[in-house]
């Protein structure tokens, strides 16, 4: 097995152990969206897409929202922590240092973007939240918290993927209504 496949298998195995039920599907869906947005995405981007939230699956290293005064600080710490965990996995699998550095840089920036490549990852992650995570997030957190998280998520959408989010519907009509109301409000 080559180093890239080793890394992808290790990432998938770790995320499969997450206590957050949607984490595995979100990782795969983020990769799917990345490849839809850029079919030529290199291995560093693909690894970053799979591993961007890996810290949520590593209980003893997980960053907890309750430890932060604001959501943006929490998300920044989460991104840095995920990059650090990912770095160790990639090194253990013998991934080339340039790929390690780039994948970890992308993961560290996946919540905020800032350049073409990290913006691409942010877009893939963002649309996957709405497509995969939102229904289970709503079950755990309820209407108000889901609304707050969606507003935060809408603010980070690029125009490129905003149109994709507008097309999403859910089996649960309440969720579809919530999403459509937020899209139509746009006053936040």
C-alpha cells in the first residue's frame, strides 16, 4: 500500500470511531464535493477534505466548544488541532513532506479560507454541512442552535456554492422550512 492510501485508510478508520454520527459521512461528502468543484484536486486537497474534522474523533485530543468564549475562536482551535493530528498520521504513513505540509495548512485554514485552495476546501466543507450534517445537528441541538449554526455557515459560503445550498431539501419538512427561511431572510 502506498503512503497516500495508508493515510486515507487511517483517516477513515479514526473518523469511523467518532461519537458524532455524521462525521464519517461528512468526511466522505466533503471529499465528494471537493472533487465536484475541482475534479483535478491533488492528493493534499483530497487528504485535507477527508481529515479536516479528524479531531472530533480523537476524544482525548478533542477541542470543546464550551472552552471558548466565541464560536470563531473555537473553530480556529478546532482547525489547528485537526491539522496537528493529521500531521502525525501523514508522517506515520510516510507521506511526502510537501504533501504533509500542504494538507495540514489547508486543514488549519478550512474554516476561514484565505486563498484559492483553502477557499475550495471551505466551500466543500460548507456545502457538506448543509447536505449531511444539518439534519443530525438539528436532532441534537434543536431549532435555535441549528439556526445560529446555519447563519454562521451561510456567512462563510462563497457565491459559487451558495446556489447549491439553495437547492437542498430534506425529508424532514421542518428542516427544509428552516433552511428556506434563513435563505430568504438574509438579514443576519
